[in-house]
């Protein structure tokens, strides 16, 4: 839709005003002593040309500013033509009839422009919604494809280490993150142990090797069982390990790894540049974490069963 506010700052307003003044001067040129001997009617009767010019200005005003400014221009044109028709015209009845026609046609033009603009706005809205829907469908299809790939990769092994390494590589690829940390919950010590990582220094890995439940970002997620987005980890007041600050880690996303409703670990991804994690990325990582929870549980059960057989 055309901008309808701030008329004074719009150059179209001043152009319409100038054109209106010129057409009005042209209509009263004899009374003003301007161009009194010139034939500016192009062969048309009386002041038809001036009235057509008023219609063009009305159309211009309604096209640029919309319905009500167009109707105001109709009213202004009527006021400008009225003295000529009532006082100066040799055929006032004909002049008034022409004024009425100009007024009716002007109103029709304003309504027509308004309808066209409303239709265009609706069309633009529909197109915008279609674009959003297309993006959502593409994003949904991408997530489904990603989940299928990750699920297939995780189901190929019953070795916990292989499961963790596979998940680490796939997650880093699909989310385009600079770092990824995988923690496993130790029920005995009630803390999180770093079991796989990529993108951080060995010094930081050693510093965050053990995190108490409720401590820092990952500890909070392990305690609440809810995803957590940290906009800038290096300046967040909840930061408990200074190595994160030294490593210049900024946005972070942490989700719990659950099995049978219980938290068994966390996944943490992050970047060293500004970035916002989208809701669909949170959903995707949470779904992957759920798949990991199932795969890790199966792997741990297999390992336990294998140990029992060896001991038996």
C-alpha cells in the first residue's frame, strides 16, 4: 500500500498542490489577466480541458495517498470550479452539470483506486504467507531428512563410544556450530562428565570435565530437564567456568538427553560469533537428543549384558 501518512514530507503532496494551483489559475486566466489571448482548449468546448486536468489530479492523489485524500481532492476541485460555474460561466446549468460529472467520475476513480490497492495488498499478503509456508515446509523436510540420517547413523552401533562420536559429528554438521559438548550424567557422583567434544581446547575440556547438577549452564539443564539458550555465555552471570570466557564462546544451546523421562546427559552446542538459535533448531536438537537417549540406553544395556555373560 502507498504511504498515506506524513503528507508534508512526501514530494507527491507538493507536486499535487502545484498542479492543482496551476490548473485553477488556468481556469481563471481571463479574470487574472494571464494568457487571455491564448487558445489552450485544444479545440474542446469551454473549460472541458481544465475539468479533465482536475480529474487527472484526483486520480493521481487517490493513487498515491488512497481513498480519503482522493475524496478531499474531489471536494477541493469542486470548490475551485464552483465560482466559475455560478458567476462567470455564460451557461451555468451546463457548467454545473459538467461539475457534477467531474465529481461523480472523481469519486468513482477514488473508489476504484482504493479497491485496486486493497486487492494488491491482499495479494501481497497471500504471497508473503505462501513464501513463509514454503520456507516452513522446506525447513520441516530438512529436519525430517536430518533426523532420518541421524537416526540411521545412531542405530548402526551398540558401542556407546561410537554412538557418542557419531552423534557429535552429525550434530555439528547439521547445526553448523563451532563447538559441541556431550555430557553423561553420573548417577553415583551426581555430576555431568564430558564424554565427547569438538571445537574447544584441551585445557577447557579438562576444566569442564566434571560439572555438578545445577551448576552452570549444563548443570541447570540437567537439573530442570528443559532446553536453555544462552545469548552470550562469556558475559552471562551464570557462567562458572572461566575457560568458556577465555575461549570466546558466545551463543550456546543446551538440551537434555533423556531416556524413559529421566535426564541421562546433555548436549551443548555453541559459536564464537554472534548468532541466534531458532525455535526449529531447538526442536531439532531436542529430537536428536531423544534419539540419542534411546541409542545410548540400548548401548549401555548391551554392554551390561555382555559383561554379565563374560562374568557368568
